[in-house]
């Protein structure tokens, strides 16, 4: 079924814009059922934009506690790579 964008998550479906929905093709043996009528523009919602702005604001706060430092974990093994001095010419 090809129709307007879903308002909720639908398994096994694609959310396509009108341009791409009209150009959709399927393999041989499959049938496409197209939505009759025009594709209505979705209602604008500021919820997602507000949530994004709040997340950015929260990430930029300086009064947040710093994450605990990573513990220094040493395996006791020496690495196999070495730093060599520059050769003297």
C-alpha cells in the first residue's frame, strides 16, 4: 500500500515523500495498491523541535556534573610496539 506518511511506526513499511512514493516500483509478481487522492501535508508539530532544542540546551549546560574519570586499567603486559629515536645522519 502506498499512501500518506504514517503517523505511527508501522513494521514492514517505508515512509516516502510524495515524489518518491509516486515513482515506487516493485518486483514482478507483486502488486502496488496506491492511495487514491492527494497526499495531505502532515500537521506541523513543534514537539520534536522543542525536544531537540531542550537536548541541545541541556548538553551545553556548564553546571552538569562531570562524568567520573575512567579507571586506569593495566593488564601488566608490555606492548609490542616501541618508539624509535630519529636516526642520526
